[in-house]
C-alpha cells in the first residue's frame, strides 16, 4: 500500500507547533512509532479492495484470498464497516459486499480514527499509565514534550486526512492485477451503418 510512503512524506519536513520546530528525524520517528493495529490495517484494505473492484459484489472469502488474511478477522472488520454505513452487505445466496458510493470520499484519517481506540502517545495524554492508574507527572507544569508530541500527532492526521479511499485506489489497473481482479470488459456500442441513398441519374 501507499500509506507508509504517504506518512513518511508528510513527516519529512518536520513539525512546527506550540512554538517549537521538530527536526525531520524526530518527526519521522514519532510517526513511525504510531503503529496502527491490524484491525485498522484490515479496515483500510477492505475499503481499498472494494474501491478497486468497482462492479459487482465481493465476498469476504474473495478479500481473504486476495490478501492472505484470516476470514474470521475480516468478518469482524466488515461487520463494523457495515455498521458505520461505509460498506453495503447484500444477503442471500448471491450476496456479498460493495462500497457505498459516498464511501470513496472517506479520508484515510477518518477510517483510522474510527478503527483505533487510543492515540495517546504518552500516558499524560490520557491522564493515566498503561495500567489505567492516574499519575501526576512532576514536571507537568513546565514540560514542553507534551505539546511537541501533540503537534506531531496533528501532523500525522493532517497527512492522513489529505487522501481519500478513491485516491489510494488509483491507479486501479496494477492494483487489480495484484489483487487477482479482472478488469471490467469494455462495451463498445454498435453504431448502425447508414444505408446508401440512391440519387439516380
């Protein structure tokens, strides 16, 4: 996927905010440390697959085979995407999945926010440590690190929000090939040949 390079490019210029400038190396390290869960990764992959497969219905098995991902994991992801109104599920023997038309305009950032549950880079963001216990940091009143990390997080989402599902589904042809999808047949309209008109002599 193009998301890794997208994030690196977004972090490549460093981050400015809260009266500080974060150098390139530091901002890249911060972005890479914000590792997304498999659940979020699979959510993006499902939406991408359905965006590339613009016609017909796909099944969870189709997506599982295309990516080599567990069908059980994908079932939970698809259920949530349907609840959010992003994916339409069609029941029945010939049922399957398809992307709602408006879902192609979803930004990557919107999907990530919906799929992830915690964006606290350090415990003081949430007011507790990894065990949920509240701990007052002794340097909190003078600490500039929190504002720096907040600026980096904002830059992270700013980059994600600049791309839609439609954007990452292009160019479609090589993605279709990699996902084992066949391009839709192009229908060439039949134009009737005008009959010759005799003018006589």
